[in-house]
C-alpha cells in the first residue's frame, strides 16, 4: 500500500513536470511580455538601434494619447472601435439567430444552407478583406448590382466615404464617462438586489447617487480635457468593414444558436404545442430565454474579436487610411512602421485593459459556475 | 404539424436570398480570377469571363508558390506540436489536478483572449535576441505558445468526459502517469486530436499579425502576408489577387468542406464552455 502511495505521489510529480514547460512558456510569453510592454509604455523609448535611451516618463504617453492634439488619430480609433463593435455584434447576433431559427423549421437541404452560411468562417481575414475591397469599389462591385436588373447603379462611396455622423465632443469626455458609470451602477445595483445581495446593491446605489450629484452639480462640465473642441463620431466608411466582418462571422453565431436550439428538449416544445401555443410563442417564451447564456458568451467572444481587430481593416483600407483606424492597426503602425515603441506600447496597454475589462469577469464567472457543478 | 404554405415559401425565399448574398463574394473571386486583365472593367465586373482565361493562376502560382510553401512548413509542425502539448496539458489538468491547478488553468486561458499587440514588441525583441526573428522556426514557436490555451482547453474539456473510474482502475492496477496516458487516454483521443488539429491548422494558416510583424521583408513570409502585399499595392491588377485569394483559401476551405463537423466543434469550444 505504501509503495502505491509513493508511486502515486511520484506520478503526481511527473504530471506537474509535464505541464511545467507550458506554464513557463505562458508565464514568459503572456505575463512576462505584458509586464515588459507595460514598463515600456511608461518610457520615452523610440527606435531599436543600439544605444537608444529609455527614460521613465510616467503616464506621459497615456496623457498624450487622450489629450494631445497630435494624437487625435488614436481617439478617433477608439470611437471607431466602439461603433464597429456595436454594429458588428448586433449584425452577427441578429443574422445568426435568424438563420438558426429558419433552419430549425425542418428545411430541405438544411445541411447545404448551413454549409454556405458558415464557409466564410474558414477563410482568412486577409482573403475576405481582399475580396470585399474589390466588391466595395465605388465604381464597381456591389454598387453595380442594381444594373443587373436594369436599375441605376448605387452611388455609395463605401471605404472612401469621409462623412462622419453622430458626433460628440471629446472635450467633455469626463461627463460622458460619468453618465456611463451612472448607468453601470444602476444596472449592477438592480442585479445585486435581485440576487439578494443587499450590501452590494447598496454600495452600487451609493456610487450611483454620488455620480448623479456630481453630474447635476455642474462640476463635470468644468473638467475640460482639451483646450479646444474636438468632434468625434461614426465614420460612414466603417459600414463596408462592418458588412465584411458580419458576412464572415455571422455563421459562427448561427452555429452557436443551432447548438443551443438543439439543446431544448423536444418534450418541452411538444408540451407547449399541446397547450395550444403558437410556433412564434414557443420561440419567444421558451427557446429565446434558454438561448440567453449562449448570447452572452458569444457576445464576449465576438466583442473581444472586434476590440482587437487588425487584419481585416489593414487589408481593406491599407495603412494610410486614418478614417477607419482602430487601435489594433494604429498600434502596429506606430510601433513597427513609425518606430515609436513607447507610444505603441501605451496603445497596446489601452487595448489590453479594454479587453480584460470584458474578459476577466467572464472567465471568473464561467469557472466559478463550473466549480459549483 | 401542418404549416401554412405561405410560411414555407417565405422561409425558403429568405434563405435563398441570403445564400445569394453569402455566395456573391465567392462568385466575384471566381469570375475575376478567370478574366484577362483587359476584361476587368468596372462596368462588366459581374459578367462571366469571355473567354475564360487561365493565365492568372499560372502567374499567381509563380508569385505565391514560395509563400504557400512557407505556410505549409509553418502550419504542419506548429499544429502537431501544439496538439501534443495541448493533449498532455489537458490530461494533467483534468485527471491529475493538483493544488492551484484550476487557477493556473484560468491564468492560461486568459492568454487566449489578450490582444496580441500587447505582447508584440517584447516578442519581436525576444525573437531578435535569440536569433529567430524572420525565420519560420520563430513563427512556429510563437504559434505553439499562443496556441497552448485553446488546445489545452479543448483537450481538458474532452478528457473531462472520460470517466474518472477508468483512470482510478488504471492507478489501482499500478499503471503510472504515462502508462495511463498511452493505454487509456490516448487511444480514445482521436476525435479531440481531429478537432484541435483542424482548429490550429485553420488559425495558423489564416494568421496575419504575427506573420507580418515577424517575417516581413524576409523570404519566409507566409501566404497571408504575400497576398496582402500584392493586393494592398496601388493600381492592382485584380485578376492576380483574386487568383491568389483562391489559392490561399483553398486548404482551409477544403478542410472545412470535408471535416466541417469537427471544425464546428472547435468553433464552439472557443467560447470556453463549449
């Protein structure tokens, strides 16, 4: 017996040793490198040539990104990401759900339809970007489709459009962030309250009230982070990129939803039918609520894809097109084309923080529920 | 269940409408790549080639053959290595849990979601220092390391389904870590390997950010970078990038067509719970 115990202990040791290399690699390549990037973002490092000095300058790079006149491109890229993410997720969710529900209707050739809606997922963003760039040529491609039916061609400028709508002033960013905080606190307070966490709810409510007082007192209007107004908004040139991205990724949502709908027990549906519920009612009251967890995790996956998107935009509009910049592209250009490594590192850290803000609660949550099971 | 005929008609109408939309880009690639340069006029862009012209594929092959070879040299070892490591890690994290192993797994998973821009500069310096910058070996290393979270995740979830009693029985019979793996776990791992291999193959073949940062300007650029270089230039002859796109897309597209079931499984596993 004792020998067996020793053997088990030895095997446990071997198991640990087998996974150790992977842990070290992840430790170095993920956490070590993130730490190094974070450190670089606090310096004035430019260029890789030998003898280049790297001086600590604190939060200067971050301050510049958010307030310096020259770095307006970064701020627009953040705004672009925000709009892109919203439309991209909305597009994928609605198309994915539509396809999944339609294909759930005992359709002939269901497999063929599924195959066609999902094939773009297997392609590289470089391939699809190249093709869509050609499709979105202002004088050809999609714009000419109506002429096939004898109609006039469309005159959409697509990627070359320079129109910006829904503008807001960056100068008043603190105020907008205040509203965002307020909304978040209201949401969390209600959620905690429903979950029976009185204390959590009270704290959130207090922070919310404090924010509200701050906003109403007019103090928020006095904080101006720039000396001059700086409008940012939704660049219409992004629409074409959203189209391409939705075309590529909505099949993923369809696959997720199909898996979810399959998971709904047939007896449940039959019972509802026996009770005289219409098909629409079955979807609305039984199936859709059961799909909510899937929607949430898919939103997280799509959201993080969209927050770090790089290749699709890089290949569709090329490196010189500031109107459709996103932080992923800008970081690459700043660091690897412009040799401004410190600033590139700062952009990368902002990206990481945004993604972590979405991902970490999700990961913690998923794994916690897994332990409870 | 009786359905109203209008409903059925409407459903098929909507489905076929979207099928056409989803196939438009594919149609465009094919007709453009089979046209001669002088046939590619914006006004006739949707028309079939007349006559069909095959020269673009010969030219594209001449241009892209070295890059396709680079991609193949990259994707095969990187996929195999990351599948093996993922299988071992998944085995340990599901059947040989130790104190803190769940936290370590969580920390590992986070590596799957980070924007790679946040590690790109130190990665570039590191590879430069160890002499792997610009080489295919360097890219292999990068893809194996950053593939670890997803491959580990897929195998861990896969092995979680293997009854613990089977492992316990092995332990009682005196089988050790490796014997249990090779006699019990590995023989039933085939579906897991297929999912992981397909997933990694597709990801690595299609990847662009690491490739463009770490091999640009060398002879070791994979197909994605070469295609972007050609298509991204001014005054493009569109028949060539389109033929190139077809070539770049073909390997992953074939895998998808023939092994789609496993492809979808990898896709669903990517959302952590699967």
